[in-house]
């Protein structure tokens, strides 16, 4: 059956941690405990960013396992694939330019874009003020 690369990397961290605890409980020599601590740190490093510190941890077929950073970065990563690609209400897209009439703390907005973005609010205000009965 298929398992996630993250499951494998987490399993490695848990196994190393349990082994280190067992060695400490048994009173193993310091050199062996230090070596196991180093291997535990390498497992945690692989979980966060596999392959950054030398040779990557590989799975079946010598394929490098995908770490947490691999799932976040790139075009197919979590940010660009799922979070940044969503539609947002009351937003527009334009080019930023400087304007001599604007102060440093001000931002200019094209009139047509402002009317389009704030159309629901303008229409509600016109109806509330009885300037229009029905807006079509």
C-alpha cells in the first residue's frame, strides 16, 4: 500500500528518538549516545528539508523523500497551489506609479476601478438617501 513520504520521515524521527531514550536508560557509553543524537538531528533535518545537508533520505526505488519544505515551495507547493490562487472580493489589479499630487502616505486608485470595486456600497447609499428607488 502507498504511504506518504512525510509519514516515513516522521517514523524515522520517532524511531531515532525512542532508540536514543533506550540508550540513555541503559547507560550506554557517551560516544554511542552522541552518535545517536547526531542521527536524530539528521532525521529531523530530513523531515524539514530533505537533501539540504548532503545526501537526501531516499525511499523505495532510490527516490528522495518529499520533506515539509518540498510540500510548501514551488509552483505546486501549498502556498501557490492552494492559498494564493483563490479569488478575493473587492480587489483589483493595476500598475503602481508615482504621482506628484500624492503625499507619501497616500495611494491613488483609478476612478473606474474605484467605481467598479465599490459599486455595491455606492448603490446602497444612493437607495438609503432616496436618490434612487431601484438600481438596475
